[in-house]
């Protein structure tokens, strides 16, 4: 077995990777259809996205806040840039007249009842993603997990299928139940996912050296929201992530489990697209909650 090189330390996090001819990192040489789909998920004006993740039911069932997606999530559609969901939810609940881009969960297998979550397979055909007019598909990759190789091959098969039809693939760094979450691990996982062809990567934020994770990944990174935090803490995490190079967030529980999801997604939108500081965004959240209303996405951008 060849000896592994020592991990590098020259990340040049202060120098942005150039993207001649297209606004999104690492995407300037993709086909037109692929870029068009990415430009639906990522706002060309800011180069960022607020994705709303509601795919938790694919292994957790009716998660708190997702018991009735028609009542809790459909009203939030005007305020997100894209929805990350399963094809079952898309077909059964999401209104067909919605113009929002849909990114579909493409992997599945073990439920939350199983100890080993990395034993996943590709769970949808790329032809179905095209049939559903998806803007992308997402798949878990368990770097360091028991079924690491299978999950990597799942992703590369999906990428090959996506390239044939112009469908971007989001590789998701899955940490399982017992993996260490630090910058060294995420640098490794994100880079492997990007090297093997994913058009963008979803990963978790870490307080120390997150900028080295984004700098060493040649394609866009969106921050996973993770477990429910206090609203100010979640806004601070989102702000820090985009200031340190993330191209947006894919947030779920920190939005739909909030006391006021509409106010929260508006505050997250302000942080991501307008660089509003966390304290000001939290004040916005409190004000919108007190008024009992939230602006639409278009109002936020005006």
C-alpha cells in the first residue's frame, strides 16, 4: 500500500478561485444545461443559495416539523432558493405550479433503526429526475464509514448519469453517528467528493479552520444546517460559513423547527445574500415574529 502524503497547509484562503465566464466556482467549463440548472439553485446576483432541506423523512420518517409538509413547508417555498426533498414528497405534496428549483435526494437504504447508516444505495433513476424537471440530485458519501467504497461508487455512477443529461450532483458529506467532525476530516471528504466529479458539495460547518475546507474544495460548498440551534446561534453559523467561503446553506431543522419558520428563513436569506450580521438578522427575526408576518423572497432582495 503506498504511503499517504502529509496533508498540505497552503490553502490561500484569502485568494478566491477564478471562474472565467460563469459566476459559480469550478463550474465555468460545464455544459450549458448543467450551468443553467446550477444558476436556478444559486442566485447569479450573489453567487449563493438558501436551500431548504426537507429530505429527513427518507430515513427518519415524520421528523418534528415535517409531519405535514403541505402545511409546514409549502408556505415557505416563496422564501427559499431551492428545495432539497425526496421524489415521493415532490410528487405527492409540492404543487406542480411551483417555479422553485427542486434538488432530489437520490440515495437511501437503512433507516434510523439501524446502527450502520452508511449501507446506502442509489435510490432513484436519473431518468426520473429529468422527468420531474429537477435542478439537481443529492447523494450521501460516507468517507471513513464502513461502506465508504460503495457510497463513493454510488456517487460516481450518479455523476456519470448526470453528465449524460446535464444534471448536477450534490455530494453530501455524511458523518454517521461516531465520526469526528473537524476541518481535517471535512477537507478530506469534500476534496474526494469534488475530485470524483460532484458539481457541488454539502458539508457541516466547524468553528476552527472552516475557510481551509472551502478553499481546498474546487467546487461550491453549501453548509448543512445540522441539529436545531437557538436562532441567533444558527444565524451566526450561517454568517460565518458564507464569510469563510461557503456558497450558501442547505438548512432544514434550524428553519422548520423554529418558533417562526417564515421569519427564520427570511433572516437566513438576509445573512446569506446580503451579508447581514447575525445580531441584525436576529433582530429582524424578532421583529417579523412580533408582527406575525415575513417578507417574500422578492421583498428581501429589493
